[in-house]
C-alpha cells in the first residue's frame, strides 16, 4: 500500500478536495517539523560550561631557620654606658672649719687639697649622720696633694677641717670610659692620686721606688674607688715590686701616701 492509499483526501476524484488535502497535509507536516525543530536545537546546543574554580597561587614558605652572617660582622666587647661627670665642688677657707654640706654620688671621688699654714692640717670626710667616712690628710705645715675615696652611697657629706692657714679643696667625681693602657711609668712626690690607666684581666706587675723618710703606701683602686690590693706599706726608702691578679679588665688608679719622690712602673 503506497502513501496515497493512506491519505484519502489525496485519493479523492474531486480536484478541489484533493488540492485541499494537499494543503492540509502540508500544513500538518510543517506543524510537525515546527514542533520537532526546537526540541532538536535544545538537544544539540552545547552545554553551558561551569567555570572552574581558580586555584590560588601558593607562595612558598621558607621553613629554614634564619642565619646571621657572623663571618662578616666584627664582634666587639660591650662598652659601659657613658655616665655624665658631675661638676667639680670647690671649697675654701682659713683655719679650723666644718664646710657647708655637698652632694656626692656613689663611685669614685678625688679630693685635691692645698694648705699654706705651719701647723697640723687634717681633713675628715663625714656623711649626713656624722659618721667618719675617711681621713683625707693628716700632715704638718704646707701641703699640696690629693686623695681618692670610693663613695659607697650617694648622699649628703661635709668636710671637718683642722688647719691654721688658708686652704682650698676641689672635689672631682671622674666617670671615665677610656684610659691609656699599660705598660706605663708614673712619677710624683708626696701624697697623690695617680692618673687613670687600663688593665687587662690577668697578671699585672708593679715596680715601685721611694726615696722619702716616712710612710710609703700604695693602694690599687678600680674606677669605682674600690680597694683592689695594697701594693706596698713601708717606712722610708723602698725599691721593690708586687704582682697582682686582675680579675676584671677595666680602668684603675693608684692612691699613694708618701713624703718623698716616687716612681711606679706598671706592666
């Protein structure tokens, strides 16, 4: 059976009916095609792509420990923090007198003393409670010398002076950060405080000569005025030496009692 046998309107003997059948069947075919075309398009359209999640860029973390190039760095010993040096204190007068009060800081104090009288010249350093801190000088007649004292407590002090002539006292509180190193030779006469010098930790040797008739004594002090060692304590002329073990590198000085000329070599 052909396709015309299945379509009765096309088999009709009437031309008008047969023409109408062609139009109807064409319309039906077009309608079916119209229905089918959107379906095929939707099936064949490419699927909407889902954007892939971007992968974050990772910055590599350095887990190795930090290193310091010590080979290019110069290792130095720590220096002490510089301390401001107090202004000198100057006192003067005539005869026996208790001076006005003054302030001393903890550490080294150096007393320079002059007297132009003929009798006893003695000076006591007292604290604010009247306690005797140190005997600075005890000589007869004219005097020009100095004395080093380690002040253990900052506070108020005064000088109790015995004299028959005019006197002048200058108080210095040195706070050195540097000093010349040894070997060094020191020379002087009578009671004096030596200049400062630097000693390394270890063995130090002191050669000492004195040509006087009275007491010859030398104290080794550190830069705070603390007593490190008694180098000599003799009467009259002296020619000898002493070895001292220095436990800490630093600045030192000598407090010398004498009535004659002296010479000290430090090495």
